[in-house]
C-alpha cells in the first residue's frame, strides 16, 4: 500500500484539513484541489471568511466542503469554525494563498502526526520566494501550515487573536510542553498581500497583520508561567 503514489492512496484515517480564506478566489482553488486529490485527508474544509470575490465558489468546485461567514471575522475565527465542524482527531491547517506546494510537502507535514511520531508539526518555506523564505527563516514559528492532534486544542481559548493565532497556538503548545517538529517545504511559498490587494491596500493589510501578531505576543508574555 505505501508503495502507491500519494494520489492513489486511501485517505489517512481521521485527519482533516481546514483552509481559512478571505478574498482568495484566484488561489484557494489550487490549494483545495491539492488537498482533495492528495489522499491524505478524510475531510477538506474551506472556511470563506466573508469574502466578496467568489472564494466560496472557487473552493466548492474542487470538492471541498465550504463553510461561509456572513462577514469577515478574522483568520482565527475562521479556523475555529472549521475545527467545530469536524470531529477528526488530527487537524491540519493550510493558508489559502500557497504557491508551489506539492503532495510530498503535505505528506511530510501530516504523516508524522498521524503516525504518532510527534504531536504537532509546522511547515516552513525554504528556497521558494525570497521574501517568504526570509521571513520564515527569521520567524519560523509563525507559519499557517500546521498539523496537530485535536486534543491539544481542547483548552485553547485564544480564538479572537486574528492573525496572531499562530503566536497564540505556539505559546499554548509550549505551555503544554509540546515540541513542534519543523518540516522544511523546499520550493514552497505564498502570495504577498501587496500583490493580492495592490501596493497600498496590501501594505496596510500587512501592518494590520503585524499589529495583531505583536498584540498576541505581548499578551502571551503577560501570562503567568507555571512553576517547575
């Protein structure tokens, strides 16, 4: 069975993927289609977070299950909607604007968690686009490509952190004593906000994202640590 190409293998048991998306009609289809055909997931869930550009339609034609928000609630809330919609004991999250991602990238992220080798893993861009690879070299833990055991989310409460969700999750797992495996995604990248929304609007969106990340980071630092 393991000798079969990834696309011909049966879905891994009890592993779903959640793809939060906001105005990603041009790109979400490729990501969702890859997730559907790779054979790694029993469920592919796209959460359209109040898009106005046909994101839901672009995702739906791939065979993914699509959930929609009537208004934009932020990335963290979109992820929560996806989590609440599935009972899968292993959950994977992917950004909707990925570029150059392959079956092998996904397998490297998901299979160690499904097999029980690790409790959580992060996909880190390398050798794709200079900007995204450099950003993740500087801060590899701020990655939207994540796979983890669902039970680790049972007492996670920071679902209002917007783009700070990755920082909040990292802090949560650190407090649980969970070490995440970093998985290099050679040749993968994601689209920049400036190219998706235009220079000015994209730059402002980037500033908003950094602001939410910083606010979440400061909040984690203010939390009391458990004594050894």
